[in-house]
């Protein structure tokens, strides 16, 4: 069994890589940092006795997305789970943010998932019980201060997820939109909140894993998970 994770060296992606490797899954992951990706993949392989690929690929660039997908297909003919997780959060109201924020986040948060899913869909079909997770956000269904263009891209990713679900109906591929609230990760480093105000990334990994283990006839279409104390 193989899980493909974009943005797999930190935060939620990293926690998911560990959770699935612990449970015997091969892991193919990428980040923009080749060395970190390779080192983390090698560590997973050594600790959990699974096959791994760790590659440097910038998911905001279509050529890099396709190079990552090609490497996955060369090493494994079949993909069981695709976790479209890579994403960036550039805060700001849309009337004040620098020009280009929307484009950068559309490329990283949305187009990456679109291109990689199209490339890997045949390999996912070979699984017979394939699963696509799209890492959306509570920003996929609500606007909030400073969410600006990030929220636009996460609404779009939820739209992508709904279209995939409709188009893949009857093809034995599950599609799940994951919408977490604030979750501890590198992107929150230095934020002035007590630790208990955010969810640990491991909890998101746990729910991904549990969802992936449901009976082949059952799909969780949407997951909304928030800090118990509410949004930040
Ligand atoms: N944390 C939250 O509160 C939260 C809440 C809701 C949704 N999310 C979503 O969950 C996903 C993961 O978030 P996170 O908080 O875990 O992020 P994170 O800790 O910042 O980690 C992001 C991961 O993606 C990689 N990455 C970033 N840009 C990339 C690119 N252009 N190409 C390839 N890899 C890239 C990073 O490595 P490099 O930087 O080395 O490339 C890192 O491995 C994102 O889509 C985010 O929007 C997060």
C-alpha cells in the first residue's frame, strides 16, 4: 500500500507520513527542500521498514508537480492514497496584500492538487479501493479577518473535492475534503497562543488514517475538526 503526500516534511503532512508508515504503508513525499525530503524519507524507511521516496519539488510549479508524479509512477505502478496537502498561508486582507498573493496561493494550494490528481488518477484506479484527501480548511467554508486570498483558494480546493467526488462516483475511489481549524505546525511558529489553543498535527493524521480504513463501501466526504476552544 502506498500513500503519496505533498508537503510531507512538516506539520500535518509529516504527521500523516509517520502515521501511515507506522501502519506499514510505503510513503512518497515531497517538499521544496530536496535534502529535508530525502532525509525524512530515509528515516521513515529505516524506522518502519517501508519503501519511501523523498523528493524536492515545488508544488506551485506545474513542471515540478509532474516530475514528482512521474517519479512516483516509476517506483510504484499503483497508488492507494493521495494526500493533496501542500499549502501556503499568506495572510492579509485582499485590498492590502501584495500583488501576486492570490496567484501564488492558487498555484500552491489548488493547481498542484489538480495537476497531480489528474496525473495519478489511473494509478489510483488500479488500487481498487483508492482514496484522495484534499487538505482544505475551515477557510473553505467561512471568511475571517486576514484570511483573504487564502480563503479564496481553500474554497476552490473544496470545490475541486466536490467535483472529484461527483466525477469518480462508481469508480471505487473515495474523495474526502479535510477541513481542520488551527493545528500546530511550522506555520504557527512564534504565534502568541498557548499550546492547548491549537490541535496537534498528530490528531489530523489519526483521523486521516482512521478514515482510510473504513469499509470499501463507505466514504467520509467531509471532515470538519476544530480546537475544542473554537477558532482563532
Ligand atoms: N496548520 C493549520 O492550522 C491548518 C489549518 C487548516 C488547513 N491547513 C492546511 O494543511 C496543509 C498543511 O499545513 P501545515 O500547517 O501542516 O503546514 P506546514 O507545517 O507549514 O508544512 C507545510 C509542508 O508543505 C511543504 N510545502 C510548502 N509549500 C510547498 C510547495 N510549494 N511545494 C512543495 N511543498 C511545499 C513544506 O515544506 P517546505 O516549506 O520545505 O517546502 C512542509 O513540508 C496546508 O494545505 C494548510 O493550508 C493547515
